[in-house]
C-alpha cells in the first residue's frame, strides 16, 4: 500500500528551534555545529541553541521524517569523520515552506495594523 | 591563535561529559558523543572570543540547556516506552511490570473494600475472598482484552505477596492482616525495585511508590 504523505500544515506551528534548523538546512546539508552557527547568524546572535536543545530537536525531526542523515562528506580530508551531517527530506522542505508562508502572512497582518511601522509605510500598506 | 589552557579545557569537557549522565541512557548512547563534540567546538570558539568571561557565560547557557532538555528527554522516553513497550530493553517483559502495578492498584482498592466490610461487621475472610476474586477477575479481563501476558502473573504476585503469604505464614492471619497493614506496601516497594533495577525505569518505581504509600495509608483507616 502506498504511504500517504502527511499534510505539513497539520504540523504547524513549528517550534522556533525546529524552524531555524529547517532554515539552516534549506541550502544544503550541515553538521550539528554548523547548524548551531548558522542559527546564531540568522538571528544575529539572539538565538543560541545549546547542545541539548539542538540534538533533542534533531532527534525528533529525524523520527518525524523532516530531516535525514547524509552519508556524504564535503571533503573527508578536511572533515572530522565523527561528525554527522543532516539534510532536509521532501517533507522537511514542504514544512519549511508552509511555515515561512504562515509567518509571512502574520507579518502582513502586523503591517496592516501598523505594528511594523517603517516597513509598512515604505511599502504603502494600510 | 589563543588556545584554552589544557587543564581548563579538559576539565570543562570532563565536567560536561559527567553532566550528560542526567539524560536517559538510550539518548546518551546515541547523542552523547555528538553533544560532547559540539561542546568541545563551542568551548574552543568561546575561549578564542571571550576568554574566561566567555567560558563562564557558556557554562551558564549550557547548564540551563542541560536542565531543561534532560527533563524533556526523560518525558519523551517515558512516552515512547509506554507506546512501544520495547521488550528487549527489559530484563523481563515490560507488560509484567506494568500489570504488576495495575494489579497493585486493584489490590489497594480491594483492601479498602476489606476495611470497609470489616467495619460493617462482615467477616475478614469474606472480605479477603472478595478482594482476591476482584483482583483475579480484573486481571483476567485485562489479559483477555489486551491479549498481553503478565496481567494474571502480576495479580498473582501481589496477591501472594501481600495476602496469601501472611495467611499461610501467620497463625492468626485475620488479626495479622489488620494489625500489620504495611505488608502489601512493602512488598510492592520490593517488587518495584526489582522492576526498576538498572533499567532506568524510575517512573515505574515512582508509580509503585505512590501506590505503596496509598495502600499503607488505606490500610490504616
């Protein structure tokens, strides 16, 4: 029997940690420390995942099929072979997209209500 | 490049490695080395940027992280063990332990019945018979409905331990059962230690402990 793909909208909203990890992996596979650095960069240092939060979230995302481990190494000479690399699955990619769309629509509402002042005025919203 | 003094680096890593024991064993086996590797990278970069102050701030963050995530992993492990019941990880099939505790709850309810019947002037032996019958009927129904072994065995263990042993062992069983109300509770405690030993099944022990205390309390009524 063919496996029915889960509806990603039913899994929303995502936790901030999960969404940031999906975003970090959106442009390619990465290992744990790389993901952590990417998340800190994305949030200008406002969100710093600890090892427990990072691997706890990764564990759940692996179980739920949002991400998967990758066997490929960018360059075995340069890389520590003990590191594990992760990449998005199809479900993970769809999930990142629908969550981003959900957040974008929330921002539109905030703009319409002039909660995002300058941006709203410069875009002529509201 | 400024590197961390070796003693401070190895001490930090050793402390972090030691801290990982607060996570569930299965999680630790899978992710412990990765977390340690991550901590090592973090510690190295933090030292390069902020020296001792940076390291102190890192430790504050890490302690908060361990405190919150270890608890979450234990809850997650508990849920998974209830849903999947991984037989191979137990010394005995997990259903035995669970049914032992379920039957202990029935036993506690039966003891309450026994006490209430005694107070209304009924025979203590009749009350004990009601207790045994209720326990075995409930265990049989559980075993048939759930099609899992262990319910009857669990019920028998608690019955034998807390009711039949004193009946067979003590001359004046009726008064012994009345005057030594803690026997069932103690037996449940011993059983829960047996179930929980070396298996990280701390929650089974916790549930059994609550049941044992409840039973001892009820017996004193």
